[in-house]
C-alpha cells in the first residue's frame, strides 16, 4: 500500500499544476453527474402524475398515455435515466408540454439574452468596484479621513444587503413609472438594459468594493509598498504596478463567486423586468408545469454555476501557483 502511494505522491510533487487541474476537473465531472441525477429525479419527486397535472384533470386518458409514452415515463426508471442522460449529452431535452417546440430550440432563443444581461452586469461590477474600492483605500489609509471611511462603509454595507428583485422594483418605480425616463420592461433597445443591469450590479458592486478596500489597505501597509513610496514613484505606477496585482487574487475569488451569484440573481431580475431570458423561462415553465423545459433550464443554470467556479479556480491557480501546491 505504502509502495503504491509513493510513486503517486512523487508524481504529484513534481507536477502540482497537473494534479490541481486533474482534481478540479474530477470534481466538476462528479458535480455534473450529481446535478444530472437530481434534475432527472425532479420530475419523479413531484406528487401525483406530472403529465396529468400539466394537461389538466379533463384531459382524455388516451392523450395522457400518449404523452407519458413520448416522455418515456411508462418505461422502467433505469431506462428513463439512460434516455435522459443520452438526451442531455446530445442536447436533445425533448419537447415542451405547452408550446410543443423542442426544448433545445427554446433555450437557444432565450440563452443569449441571459448571457448578455449577466455578462454586461459582471463587466459593470468589476469595472466599478475595483477602482472604487482602491480609491477608498488610498483616501482612508493610515487612519485618514474617518468621515470618508464611515460614509463608504455605511453606504456599501446598506447597498450590499438589498435583494436584487427589491432593488429592481424600486428602480422601475422611480425611473420607469414616475420619471418615465426608461422602459418598464422587455428588450426594446439599448436603454432597456440600464435598469436590469443596475438591479443586478449595485449590490455586488458594494460588496466587492468593500473587499477591494480591505485588501488594498493590507497591501498598502506592506513593506514593499513602503519601499515603492520611498523611491518617489509616480502614484499611478505605485498603485497599478504594485498594489493592483497583489490584491487581484482575492478580488478574482470574490468576483467569481459574484458571477456565480449572478446566475440566481438574473432569474429574479428577469422576472421583474419581463426579460426574455432563461430566468423568465424557468419561472413560466414551473408555473405552467412544463416539466421538460423546467428540467432542462435548471440543469443548464446549475451547470453554468459549476463551470464558472472551476474556471475561476483554474485562473487563480495560474495567477497564484502557490495555491495549487497548498492543495496538493
């Protein structure tokens, strides 16, 4: 036993990055397998007959039997799972109960809208929170400007705890209903992005800015930063060349978590603004008991969170190789 473990440990010691990559990919595969199993069981955990619930109590028995056969619900459970797994791996998620369109076609039409909304919100978050947090740290370092520090921490603390859907409702009331500056809902043009992106980004900007502020204060107090200041370097070089790279690891870690959180936040915000994306699709499919569509969308949203987390871990491993060694 010990002899068998020795070559493996020796190999991992020589190739920590490859070992880190293998562990991360292994966890991703295991997590995706668990997600597939749970999404498959979702339709079987619903009390009663999901087909009868979707078609209504007056649906003829022949239609119910035909729909159950189409969905493979009249086969043994292992056969159903094998069929579901094959469909998930090939992109064939069946047909919607309500629209009778292929589920993959519905997702393909709605997915780009959600990706654009979440992607734009993430760019706004990172582009705003990082300079805001760094500027607050520069202004308040070494105990300076207590009033500025109090205003910054109070404002960001309050904004960070406001739920996205509540913020979205408030933004709609002020800027769309009262002032009539922006559209209430839908995807009517570039201006339609402003309110949903703001609803998605304001809370995460506040949360991330606080993290950046704390990390930048730590970096500014390090010896190498004092050395950089003693060399009379321009402030721009001091902060961008020395401070920014050293607080980037923590920022990317939180940024990755925020990007994962945007998946759930997008579902809520899309429903507030009637945005034609996966968020409104999954809500409508659950309400209408369109289980094939709900199953597929939930699977995609869960897979997106898992993949984002792994990509962030890999990026951190590249930026900070010490983390791969520590895990080994």
